[in-house]
C-alpha cells in the first residue's frame, strides 16, 4: 500500500529528526559595533564571523550590525548586561564606565607605538583586565585596538596646546578624556559616535578626535578642514559578550568565541596598518590641511597636573608597568 509506506517513511524521518543533537540547528548571535563594515574593526568582525561559522561547523553564526544599529557603545554595553545584545566591540574608553579597571588605558601618551599597545593588551596585563569583566556583568573575550587618535577641526590648524583654547571638541563618554581636553584648553563635549557627523556638519562642535581609519570611514573629512597628527591616545577595543549568551556554552564552545575574538583583533590591527599608510594622503586629497609637526613635549608638559591626578587614581606602579612593558 503506497500510502501506508509513505506514512511509515514520514514517521521514521520524524523519529530520526527527534534524535538529532540540538546543535544541528544554527544558533545566531547578534554582534554590534559603531564603525562601518569597511572600517578596520568591521573587517575584523567579519573575520570573527567567518571563523566562528567554519570552526563550529555551522552551529554558530554571527549576525553583524554596523554603524551603531544596535545603539551607541554605552547602549550596547547596557544591552550586554541585560542580555538584549550578544556581542559588541566597544572602545575601552566607554567600557571604562562599566569596568573601571580598563580606564588606565586612556592615559594620554601611554603607549610608544601600536606594537607596544598590542603586547600590553594581548599579554598578562590585558588578561588581568579581562578577568575583571564578569564582576561587572560582562564577559571580556579579547582586547585589541583601532590605532592612535588624531585631531580634526573646522576652525584652525592646531600645532600646540595654545591652538586648542576655546575649541569645541567631541570626545568619547570618558572622564579621563574630558579631564585631558579641559586641561589642554579645549571645550570637550561627550557624544556617541553615530551623532558626530551631524554635530560637526551643523557646528554643534568644531572638531573631534579619532584614529585615521575612523575619520575616513565616518566621512568626517567632508565636514572638517584641518587634521593634526597628535598620536595622543591609543584606541583600545574590548570584544565583549553578554553572560546570558556566553555562560550556557560548553567549555569548548566558549573557546571558539574567545579564539574568534582574538582573530578579530589581529585582523583589525593589520587593517589599521594598511589604512594608516595611505589615510593621511587620502584626507589631504579631500582638501584637509595636515599638521604633522606637533610640539608633543608642550602637550605633555601642560598635562602634568592631569598626570598627577591619574597617578593618584591608578597608582604610579600600575602606570609604569604598562608604560615600560617590553
């Protein structure tokens, strides 16, 4: 009887499906970041997604949300804590509002170069910082960075602290950044990255500071006239996951996410190197006047009162451990 055979086959297939392991279905995790897909961190995030899908044999998939689609970095971190966001790639300058231990990374002129920064972030110091995340309702997967921050504005060339007086600058939502720019004579305004282009365009702020890749990818060159190569702070990134998404995973699967996050940061570093080779000329080609000779000693000298306050806050030994790390 054909119908009976078809019915028997149907029930046999259903029984087989019920015995398949749960992981046969793909589980999707949402990952948010504020850059564009073509930014260094965007390319890093894609590498993370590709690696995780491949190494999990398709059991896990990252759905990437760029450009602040899941909110600004503060909003995404709050989402991670309550479980409405699975993974994010925020700057530690914002993470520091949630995990105070990473605030030390925002001290100006702390790192000699990008290799020094990555040795600190990938080494024992970085691992100690990541270990603090669970105390604050977050899981730190990996630390990396997006390059050194440079200054742009629409008013005048800036070569020394004297040129900053009265300049309205967008900064990250970070107390150290606010303290630094006030000490240098600027008027800092904290603002989420997705709001910055419009604020610059409308004259709400005169300038901003970001790595070269972020300046290009966010099209700030369209609404700015001057670029100053200050290298005043390194933009470190923490690939961060929600405990609600991370904790139920097996130990082996947790390692897949950690390894993928570390890969994302290595790819980001490589992309930063590529962008910085051509980025300044790209911005110059857009019509920006570039100030490359900066009186760094004057900047650091004017920041001495700030360094004193930061030494009290973090401890001179902790700062020296990072500054002198080999």
